[in-house]
C-alpha cells in the first residue's frame, strides 16, 4: 500500500492549522497564567488565608468574574483563529492569490 499523495492545497491548510493551534495555545496559556496571578492577590486581600471562605465574600465574586472573563477571552481567541482558518481555506479553494 502506497500512501496517498498530499496536494499542495491540503499541505498549506495543514500547515496553517498547525500555526493557528500554536497561536491559540500560546494565547490561552498566557491568559491562564496572567489570570492565575489573581488568586494569590485575592488571598492577600481576603486576609483569612483559606480558600473556602474566599468564595463567600465579595473577593470571591471578583475572582469568579475574572475566571469567567478569562474563559470568554479564550473562546473569542479560538473563534478568531477559526475565522482566519476558514478565510484562508476559502481563498485556497478559490485559487486566488492569498496576499492581495
């Protein structure tokens, strides 16, 4: 059995998918790392030092809202990467010059 040859269009799209996955993971990791800095800051503000009492007051609500915002940012970056991929896929299938 010989492997099926890959067309240049498929190769371009595969490379583009790899690049977009790397970009998406870098953005997501950055958002999560920056967001994780808010937990020690919230514990310092809370002054009790316990995680269980952290979510019982206003500091916990702020922390949960920061988590929700981080998840929304990750979702939006994923949607942007998908839109970029489908724009390039449309342009490759249409056989136009990609960089006009």
